[in-house]
C-alpha cells in the first residue's frame, strides 16, 4: 500500500474546516481505491454532508488564503489545486454521482445515499475526516474485499447503477482492463441487457474510455469484453466487422479481429504511445472490404492497407479522435505496415532500404515496432526467423541512415538554385530535375550531397536542352 499520511495538512486542515462548519466529511472514490491498490492518484474527491463549496472555501483559507477556489454553484461542486493535487469537493447527494456530470444537484443526501449511487464497490469506499472517527474506513459494500478478489461489482442492482449512467458499462470494462479484474457475472448480464442505452452517451465520454482501454497493459481484454457484452458493434462497428472466418472450398482465412488484438497486445508490451497502439489496432481494418477468394491462390486482401488508410480517417472522425498530426501518423503507419516485409524476406537491397527511410521518415522506428508486433504465427520457429530478418532490416536502416541521411531528406539542391542557374521561371523542368536527383540518390546512383547533385543537374539540363547563364 502506498504511503498514506493522515497527518498531511490537506486532511488535517480539511478536518478542521469541517469541524468549524459542523459538516461530516469524507475522502471518497478513486483516491481510496488507488490507496489500497498502491497506485498514485492526481486527484482527491471529498464528500461532505452539506455544501461542498463552503467546505472548499474554508479549507483553502486554512491551507493558504491565497489559494483560488473554483466552484460551480448549480452543481454544488468546488475545486482547487494544492501541491499539484486536484482537490474536488461535493455535497453528498441522493441521485447518481458522476464526476463532470452536467446535471445540477437535485436532492442533498447522507454519506450512505452518496455511496449507494456510485458506480462500483471499489469506488464507493470512504475514509472519515470527522474528529471522532478520523481515518476510519467506511466500506458498506465490501469494496476492499472486491479489490482483493479482483472483482468489479456494482453497489446496487447493476440494472439501476447502469441506467443511472450507461457510461458505467464502459467504465466497468475499462477498470477490468486497466486493473486486470473480472466483472461480476450479474453486471456482465446487465451490460448485455442495457447495451443499447450507450446510445445516449456523448462520443467524447465513450472515446475517453476507449483510450483508457487502449493504454492498459493488455488492451485486448477490454475489446473482448466489449464484444462479449454486445457493446462493440454499437460503439466501434468497423472493429467488430473484422470478426469471423469465411470458408471457400474448406479454405479459411485468419480471424482478423483476434489477430488485430494480438498485434495490439504485442505492441503494448513495447510501447506506451497511444497513437502507435491505434495504428496496431487498425492496421488490418481494410481487410473485410478487400477480401477476395481467388482460384489457385486462396484468400487475398489486395490493397487493404490503402483502404485501411481511408477508413482510419472516417473512424477518427466518428470517434472524435484528433484529426491533425495524430490521424496523419496513424494513417501513414496503416498504409505502410507491409512495406518492411519484402525487405526482410529478400536479400536486402540498399535502395529498398533508402526508399523505406525516405517514405517513413522519423516514424521508421515505430513502423518497425508495428511490423514486429504483426508477427502472430503460432509457429515459434517461424516467428524467430522473421524477427531475425527484421533485426537485419533494422541494422541496415541504421547503417544506411548514418551514411546517407535519408530520414529527414532535404533535396541537396533547391528549385531556386536550378532557376537561377538556367534563368528559368517556375516550370515543369525544375520538378523533373529535382525528382531525377532524388531518385538517383534513393537508387544509390549518386551520394546525397551537393557536389554530386550539381553534376547530375548539369547532365539532366543538357539533355533537356537548357543553357547555363554566365
Ligand atoms: N463515479 C461514478 N460514476 C461515474 C463516474 C464517476 O459513480 N460515471 C464516481 C466513482 O465513485 C469514482 C468517482 O466518481 O470513483 C470519481 O470519478 P472519476 O474521477 O471519473 O474516476 P476515478 O474513479 O477517479 O478513476 P479514473 O481517474 O481512472 O477515471
């Protein structure tokens, strides 16, 4: 258990403020859960029987009168930051509690009412900050035991808890994935029964949970639960369409849903980069649309990487994921995910490596991580062999980069220089010359330097009938 100091001024001053205002006050929610789990938390929730705003103001005054308290009268909540911790105050209520809820408080309640309307037993524990019972744990639903048994369970009938806030169905799956817990069978059944109600939840809240699943140690756990509970087709149709194996003449292809999840898990072992994880999940998303059965060949998925690149954009748009550099990065990796494979298989030519470096640029290391994660064969020998080949590709990438500096390729001579040398206005010939030089560098016909590029420029210009100005 992490160090918990009840002598910390946050708690002692809060307790003092609560006594002055004659309000019962408790630490609740995620902080108490994370305390038992030994996880760091950046925010602490306090609930009091009375006005959370009054309590926040009084506590801030006692801690440091200069502190600025933010409060929302309609919602009865207040917040301030102290020593990097986000302290949140709320009055106990009878109706469902959700942080960031847009619903004003309707009816004040007791601590018990408040605990009843929280999402899971592990999130409904409280620690008293009242003088007489200071530091005592109030755990009416056995949250501590559920933590020990690694179980996500609702305090009330799950149908009530989930209908109070259907996002909690996703939160259950997210916590199970983050913490490696299982979900109580009654709650699983209730998710199945209430799955359709996810439609009333905003996309932003859904996507926040999806990203938390993505960033978990083994994200597949969450997607498999989403599939089992029938939430997946409702919130991420394209992913659920990867499911299944089709047979023609007894020949099947692999199930791309489980394959993609395996790739995601493999990658998660080596990278915490959320967007690289998205690329892993989406790398084969274009397969259902490109699937064909060809006589004498079997199942093919020609062009799935290009279809996938396009689908990535519509998925990011629908899920309200960021549409700027993050989307471009994921699209690039989805499109390029097959590129290193032939290089690993054939005897590796320098020009193929240079082209890969040129096209991938600074994302080449991430692309290699994705390709390595994409090896999901059960045949260990085969996996070892391919990994060994990829190691050679990586070595080659390093050598060629050191020699030719292709990763951040800048043409060694500019269009301006070409124009000045031949007295040209912007025209097609300039593009032709520049492209020719770039190709010659990538093919290894000339080195990536100004001297060799100038000499090639002169040769091409002569062929084009251009005359140098004196
Ligand atoms: N809560 C709830 N229902 C929700 C959201 C939150 O009952 N839909 C309650 C839970 O008691 C939760 C607390 O509000 O512990 C704080 O919510 P939040 O900060 O969203 O979650 P944490 O539990 O702190 O976890 P995390 O920070 O990982 O989201």
